C-alpha cells in the first residue's frame, strides 16, 4: 500500500490523455468505479522475492470511488503443493535459470468426454436471433452452430447465472492472451502489498530483450507508439512506468510487456495466483516468448512437428526447454541477435506444427471460470478495493470511446489470438443497471480462412460477444439456439 497514493494521483493525469482507437471493441474517458470498503481477503499470494527498484518515486493511493456493484467475498485459502519440474542440462544456455512452467499447475489439459459436439437449434429462435444480430457477427454464430465442439461460451447477468447461456463452459480451451488476466491480477496484488512500485521506471531497451519481432501482429511496437504519443513514454530517459507496462499488456496485448511482468513476478507466483483466483481448470501459463522459441528457433534442426509431438508426450521436457530458451534470449545478446536474424531471413514453412502446439501447450482454462473471473474483477473481488481498482483502471480502457460510454457505465475487456484460436472475455454494466453482464467466448481450431478474416478484418467473434454484452435480452434466445444434442440421439 505504501506506493499507491502518489500513483493514483499520477495516473489520473494520464487518464485525460486519449488513446488511439482500437480495431475492437469500439467505444473516450475511462469511467472506473470501485468499492472503498471491499473486505481484505485472507491468504492472498505474495510475491516475496519480487525485486524492488531503488530511487523510484513513491506512489500514494487515494480511496477509490464507490461502485455500483457489491463488494467481494473473502478470497479462497491457497495451499499449493510444490511440484516443480527439474531443469534439464543443455548446451544452449548455462547462466541463471528461471523455474520451469508447471510449478503447481498441470502442463496439459484433460480430455473432456462430455464435450457438446452437436446442437439441436430451435428454428424460430435461430431466425429471431439472426434478425437481431449485426451482419458482422453472423459468421461467428454459424461457426458455433456447425462446430460447437470447438467453442466455449458463458453468457449471463451476474446473480442470474442459472439462467445463462452456456456451451462447453466447463471444457478446457486454449486461452491465447486472455491468460494475461492472471498476470494482471498478480501484478496489482503485488502493488497493493507494497512489493512492487507502479511508478518504477522500466527502460524500453529492457523490454526489447523480451520482444520477439513478428510474433505479436505488431502489438508491442504499437504499444510503444501509443505510449509515446500519449505521454506515457519519457523521451529523455526512454522509460515507462511499471504500471504502463501492465497497460501495454492489456491495452495492446504486448507479449514483451506480459513476459516481463510474468518473469518479474515469478512462475510460482503466477501459478499460485491462478489457484487463488479459483481457476481450478487452469493449465500452467508459460511466457509467450518461451512458447514461440520452443516451437521454432535457430538452434534446432529437424522436424518441428515431431518435436511438438515429443513435447506433448513429455511435457516436463517442454517446460524445461521452453524456459531455458526464453532465458537465453533475454540474457544473451548474441543468442537474441542470432534468433532475430534467423527469423527475419525465413521464407515461411515450418509453422504447420503451430496448431497442435498451441491447442495442447498454450495455457488453457474454461469459459465458466473465466466468466467468474471477469465477474470478480467487475465486482471488486480481489484482495482489496485497492488491487481491484488498479485492475479495473487497466481493464476498462475501452471506456475511453464514446460508443461504449453511450451503452455502458463500465466495461472491462481482454482478447486473445493464436493460430486457429480467438478468445474474448468481457464484463459490462449497462447504463442504469447495477448487475454486470458477462461474456466469455473461446474459439479453437478455426478454419484458416475464418481465422485470418476474423482476426484482422471482420472481427466476427468480437462483434458477436460485444452485441451479446449490449443485448442481455438475447440470453434466453441463445439458450434455445444452443440446446445440446443428447448422447445417443
């Protein structure tokens, strides 16, 4: 808490600076409200070994504005079991080693025998829903109805979860960048506990060591451009605040920013936070840099597809090698230069293994549990009003846009994209209402054409999710559309 008072006053100044309009969602001033008296939870994970920077400004916290939502219940007690994966010697890199992924959480998802693979839609409900949906969202509905086994959905008004619309809501699905919500929660808890200073300067050159060019659809360069344009980047020192690194992770989905925070907080703390957030079906999040390098890197010869199958068969070897490669890239300038040169000279090919890799080894979770997490953020359910406030201040960046202000008093959002995978997680308070609407929508194994089109052009998945968010009267209609076919029919 000792760093938060100056930080809040400092950040209010930043809120007056407009950000560039994202491709999605649409919507200009962040309207964040939280509870002053959210109860303090017991047994919140602490980043005991998080390094503190010297000679940085002291942040001061001002009491947050009261929220429309009820305050949180106490956080669950965490009793983690240490199951660290032993490091494997390798010639690639021999300096300091980061702990492997999978310190507490499993590395692979569990098969789900109850997966809904077909739906029997009420024709009248389908016709009514199609008449209401915007054109841009129609193909997403088509995909849900034709390949329901590859979709996870949870959609409800908080307090009325039993009346919500669900599809494979308890099936583990790849999360892509939606998993950064765990890192955000871990970060704000460390700040609230006084273990990180949100005003600590972080050099752009430091973040550059975590950046793998052409691996994030330009997210990291865009984040830096936006930071420079809006006064977040200090041109004299070429630094941002630590809190702006968290903003880059959520607002622009910079993998470099995410991985910097992930490794700064530590693998064990990230996984411990996931359990504290009650993500019981979560698989271990590995830094994105580690995943990309494990899939392909300049030191490897041979068939990437065979390597991926070996990793799936022996996940501990994947966890160890992935973190070893990430450490080498971050800490060894020659390794980093060689890797970037190799990637820039590639003419394509070798990426056919990416789909099975990400669909097995990318962090997975369920639509139901991530919906509950979004509700927890929305209702200030972290350890205190302070940490909840800081999380919402970052998550609710779409409230800078007038279109969102017209529809909602508050809106929090995170999306994700990897080959064949598109994910979104939303909470929002419709204007004049006190109970938030929650939408989590996860697609996996999308056809290539649909994936490319949705990701960069139509945003069909996001258009559908945002329309559902603004039209909760569609919940019973969608329930009729998504009636699962009973086994044996």
